[in-house]
């Protein structure tokens, strides 16, 4: 709350992607479709409510307010309503356009409330709020792909003011995001601003403390690659100095990627026991939110014996989904990935003077012989060309060139364990 002279707060929001489509949801069993389709709106609405509750002096949005061109004008009407809530409280909003809502991409027009300030997309723009001795600098994207350093052209800081820069950027690059408006920490530091509100990277991250340079992350994770708590940053300024930055969650659904490493002695019942504990921890961390969870089981274990056949795998997957429902109704198991093996000593079996040993030695010989691998690739080519869809659904990527040999060796290793398992099953 702003209770003392010279003190104000602002809310740093980035990448809301309002009405971002969560694609192919109907392909996921048990997907809570209504809740999932509304999450980006609800999270942004939560950010607006937070700004009102804290009586902030302003809200900044560091790009990608929208995911792209509106499918319906109602997207703009709904967003204007949220800004109007802030307008009634006297809270201005300063926004830059990002690669998703660049001026060339989102061309639909709507009359925004007077408190909404879209900063220029043609050159850096500075707006001052003299009441707070605050200068806001920013430039949005005119086109969807900007490969120049926008920050380098930002103006010098306004003397005697708290200088806030808003920028949609990948900085020096990020393997999970396209490289847009690339710049460097040093360029931002040398600009002399007090705070850089960054957008584009959806993972919350503080780049440095002085000056404060940070990604707020997005208000709501949209898929399993955007795990953990999501929200925005509440910054406090007193007497022209940044005195605190606090993360505040706004998400209504939280994504988790549970990776469970299994030991040799683990049975399927052990798997369920271990998963129950992990799922309970997710529910606790979500604090009442919906939990969307991808479960990945890995390791050589006894449970694999029951997962060899498709029927056994399907039954285990459905039991894991059932377990999620049993732990808490707020859990949705997004998918189950089974990458288990039998706990076998293949080297010992390969040395044996029996059929198993002979088969394993043949597999090893092919894996060590590049010509034999290429011959195998030719024999498999009709299969891979006739059933690419089925291979994609099974998570099998068909490569070419040098990657193809590595892929074939991986398939041979998997085949070795499958052969041994089937032979053991037939002998029992």
C-alpha cells in the first residue's frame, strides 16, 4: 500500500498471451476443457485484481499481451474491461508490443480506456509521471520478428527520476525461445536505468540486482514445458530507490513434470506408492489450483515385466490416472510416459553359450558395424515410409544422415531387452 510520500509500487507483468489456444486438448483423456481454455484470462484478471488490492501507481506489460490476431473481437472487449477496472482506480497501464502481438500481427482496433498507453513501435518513447518522479522508457515491436538491439537506442535516463525500461527481448538468446530484439546485460546496465521490466522468456528470472533487470515470467503456464508457479513482480520504490521486488502468483493451473527414477526391486505396486507421494506434494504446492501433471517413469525395474505388453501398459496408465483422481480431484494427469527396462545384466547374458547369448552377440555385431546398420536402415525404410503417423504417435522420430545410425543403435539396445524379456516369458 502507498502510505508514505515518495513511495510507490508498480506491477511488472509479461507475456499474458490472452486467449492463447491450448491446442489438441481433446486428444488428452480427462482434460478439464472448460477450465483450461479460460486460464490465461483468469490469470490476467488475477494480476489486475492484485494491482487494485495493492493500489499500485502503474502496471507495465512487457509484451505479448495477446497471443496473436484475435479470433473474436470479444477478446479485445474483455481486455478493455480489465483495463477499465484499473482506470476507475486511477491506475495507468504502459505496454510494449512483443513478437506475438506486434503491430503488424494484431491489427484489430478497439477503443482502449484513457489509462492505456501503448508505447511507440517506430522509435523509443519516454513518458514521465511527475507525481512519482518516474520516467518510463520503451519501444514495441512493429513487426513479428525484430533482430536488432532495440535497447541500444533507448534514451538516456531522466535525471532525478526513477527510470523504468520496458523491453521484450531474448537478451543474448535462449534455446527455448526465438531470438528477438537481442541485447546484453551490459547494454542494459550501461543505460543507467533503475529497473528493466523484461518480457519474452516465460521463466521468471532475475538477471541482476543493481540495476534490477528481471523477467517476470508469464502469469499462467500454458503447457508442460512451463512448469511451476507463475505470476508477476510487485516492485516498491521509496525516495527514488528500489527497495523491494516481490513475486506474486496469479496462475490458476500449475504444470508439473514428475520424473520418477525406479530401482531394480521396484514392482508396479511400488510405482503406485511412490507416485502417490509425489502427487500429494504437487497438490500441496498448487495450494488449491488445478494441477496438470505429466508422469515419466524411467529405470530398470521389476515393474517392467508387467509393462511389456500393450494391455499391461494401458492398464498401468489408466491406474495412474485413477490414482491421480484418488489423491485429489484437482489433479489432471496430462500424460504418462513409460521408459522402463528389465533389470538385466546384458553383458553377462551376452557371454552365455545359449540362444539368448547368440542373439545378443548378433545385435552387438550389427551395432558396431556401420555397413550393417545402413543395410538395416534400408530394410526398415518401407516400414518408416508407410507408417510415419503411427511412429509419431509412439514417440519415435525417424532421422537421416549421421543421426540415423545413432537412432538405429538405440533401437537395437531396446530390442535386446525386449527379446530377452519375451524369451524369458516364453520359457516360464
